[in-house]
C-alpha cells in the first residue's frame, strides 16, 4: 500500500503520464486526424489516462506543499494545480458525454431533438444518451442579407425551440448562437427546398413533400441546385418510402434574378410500374407554381423554401474547462506577482 502511494505521489509518474498524453495528442492530430476521436480521444483508456494524470499531478504537488506556510506564491500554485485537475476532469466529461450533430430543417418544419433520425450527421461520446436532447426545434424562417446594427450578417435562421412550457424564439447567424438548456445551435449551411405536389389526371392531389436540393459547385464557379447528394445528381422515388413509389424524379432549380423564391424548375421523370420497373421518361422545365405533365400524373413545384443545416452541440464539461482556464491564469498571475515581491524584498535586504 505504501509503495502504491509513493508511486502515485511521485513527480516521475506525473511527468510520464503527461508525456504519454501529449504523445497521444500529437499522434491523433498528425497521423489519425479523421479517426482521432474514435481511436484515441473518446476511448476509455485515454480518458482513464487523463484522470490518472489529474490525480497523480495533484497528489504529487499537494503531498509536498500542504504543510508549508500559505503565501501568495503557494496560493497561486495551489489554485493553478486545482484548476489543472478540474480542467482534465472537464475534458474527460466532455469526451465521454458530448454530442455534435447537424439538424436539417425546411422552413416551417419541426423535428424532435432527441431522435437520431432528425440529424444528417452525428458524433457523440461513448455514454451520451439522446434523452438529454429534450423538446423540439422549428425553423420559422431563413433570412437573407440579415442586418444587425447596419452590418450584413448574410444568412440568419429564425428558430423556435420548445420543451413543454419552455419556449425560446431567437435568430442566429454566423456570430450569434442560441443556447437552450445547455444545447447550443450554430448556423452552418443552407439551401433550397422545393414543395413538390403530385396529382392525378383529374387534378386530385395524391402526395406532397418538401424536396431539399444540393448546392453543387460547377467548373465555372456557379452553382447547380438539384436533387441528389453532395457527390452529384441522383434521382429519388416519389412518393418516398414507405409509400409506394409512382415515379423516379430528378429535380433542378434555377433561381430568378428578379424575385426571391421564384425561378424555373427542371424535371426528369421516369414512371415506375407496380413491381418497380422503370417506364417512359419525360423531361421539361416549368416556372415555380406551374404544372408539369408527366403522363399518368402531374407535378407542381408549388413553392420554394429554404432548408437549413444547423450544428447542434452538447458539451457538458465546457463550463468547467473554461472556468478552470480562467482560474489557472489567475493562479499563474498570483505566483508571478508573489515571485516579483519576494525578489524585491531580497534585493532590499
């Protein structure tokens, strides 16, 4: 037992642990990069290493200073070492319980925050629970050329986040985020979405859905707005599953240079048989709000809305980390001032 305690309070162990942690960090940011979080920073062994470093460094310091006289120098060093241990604890808490996702909404759409299906991309700590993301988020409207005190913030997102009786209605932009019960929303990206309505030959509406379009940069520097993925154009089934698809559709949109949310929508439509077999193809372009004849049915791009992809973050250890950094800086200043005063007294003597 005594040997274990002696090893724990040994500065050599603290230094060895610090070197090991730094080596892991260097390897993560230089060689692994894309997989560093999964392979190193979110693993139990690395976070256990951080906890052991916090305990060992604190034990090594306080075992040698707790009987000493309290001075400005020693008080500053105590504050610094306490803040260092607290910061490591906050980092461990953050890596094991954090959440980072992209929530994509079309104007007027509401999605529950605590469902994995609501997010385009997620990254989370090993022990994160989706139940912590309570309530739901509504994108009220996307504002272009939004101005604050005369400064153009470009794109701004008007959000309503609610959980029971709690409601927060705010506008976020590149330098302004929203914080709701510890969950932070940041503006990230936006694009166009087409409200597409399918009708039969008699004009009866069969199905309608908002279709988000990708912003695909072309070789001439301009953008093509079309259905698909970030890699390129892709047709989609309409109506989408679990409904029975009636057609495969590829949409394109050319915004108007005169009016916002206006322009032309291009169609490539393939009818789909009862067993999924492709039928005849029809192509054409119509203005927003006009009817496109696809043979057995028609499509109307009723309106253009914006979709927004917001970065949603939950960092439970962030406040501890920031507070520890501030206290550590105070401790360093106290130690520096104390050393200066001690030097001045020795020179005066």
